[in-house]
C-alpha cells in the first residue's frame, strides 16, 4: 500500500482525537492568535470564520467535563455504599441473624450459604444482588422481619445509586460523541486555515508559525508510566515541566496502597512534599498543582508497605 503523503494528513485532528484537552488547547491558541492578528483584514476574515467553531468546541468540552464530574460523584456514592455493605452492614446483619438462627444450623446456612463472600468479593451488580437475595431468604422467619426491612431499604439505596451511576455514564458517552464532532469541525477548519496562511506566506512559510501551537502539536513525550514496586521502594518516574492546567490519572493497580509526589530533586524523599496516596485497586485524577509548586519537576511513586504494588500513571 502507498503511504499517505504527510501533507494530506491533518496533524491537528490526529492530535485532537487522541486528547480532548489538547484539542481545546491548540484551538484556544489558534483562536487567540487569529484575534491578535485581526487588524489585518485577511486574518480578520479567518478569525470570523474560525471563532464559532472554537466556541462550539469549548462549550462541548465543558459539558463533557461537567458530565464526567457528575458520573464521578455518582460512582463515589456507589463505592461508599458498597464500602458500608462490607464489612459494616454484613457483619451487623449476620450478628442479628445468629440471634434467631444459630450459626451452622441448616436455616442459617440457607440464609447465608456462602457467608460474607458475595457481599465483599464479587462484582458490583453481584454484590447488590446478594443484598436482595438475603432479604428474600429472610421471608420465612417472622422474627427477622425488622432486619429484612432494613436490608430491603439498603438494597433500594444501592439500586438507585447504581442506576444513577449507569445513567450518568450513558450521558458522558453521549457528550463525548458530541465533543468528538465539535473537535472534528474545529480542527478541520484549522487545517483549512493552515492552507490559507501557507498560500499567503508561500514565499516565507515560517511566517505561518505564530498562528499554531507547535509546542503542543509536536509534543510526543511519554504520557503513560506503568510498573511494579517492591516493598519500601521509591521510584523516580519522570522529570517534566508542567503547566497549571496539567492533570494526571494515578492508579494503584494491585497489591497495596501507593503514594505519589513531585520533588525538586531526583533523589528527594517525600518528606516536605505533598504526598498523594492512592488505595489499592483505585484510581484518582489530580491536578499537577495539587502536588505543590510547579518548580518541582520530578515525579516519584513510593511504596511504604511491605507488599509489592503495581502502579499506572497517565499524564492527561
């Protein structure tokens, strides 16, 4: 197959499809540059044509980000309820069951055939279903009617929270589709502007450079870092200069809780710096400014426990 000529590949769109935030960043730069140059009628016309695309892109991005925040909030509600389910709720329910049905008796086994496992170690929906099943299992025991009502009420709370979470997830996916459309519209228009300004500056093409955020467009730095930390190990992940707009997704994929911090020097320990801890099997999105001054350029991950841990960091 013949390779597509590089000049026929829209570099703005290639970048924007991979990273929504960078799409907004290069669009904001281009829009501002056109506005600054709009004293020239040629650039004033370009600005008038491009600006509506930029506004639509920013509006779609903000809607998507807001939807994502709402989804994150609903996810947190589900996680909080599940954390309450096990061990707090199931321990208390089990204790009440044992008052009427001695542990190990046939009736007790019928009510909790797998003990606490379905409430603590299953997938989200299986854990929620286990609560409903426990309530149904108590129907033959009138002495446990009050407990059944408590369990059914908690099941209702879980169901509402889960339905809300899934609904918000659907909203976020819908808004991400809309955002992709606006990114495409704006960055195709930007590619057209590149053609217009290259024609105007064809005898000295470098004159077109100030209209485009080339630092962002050319940036091919590594953005994902994964690995395993032994107990009590501290690892330097990357030296990077960040802006106050940059964010990271921090994850402890397995093993144990991990900490992350930005240091002024490559060999610095976490003492004196802001340490952001991430529980095992958890991910958080943080602003780089949450770590402290942007003058700290060295990102570290640290395992302060004895158990091996697995991490993943993505610079967004």
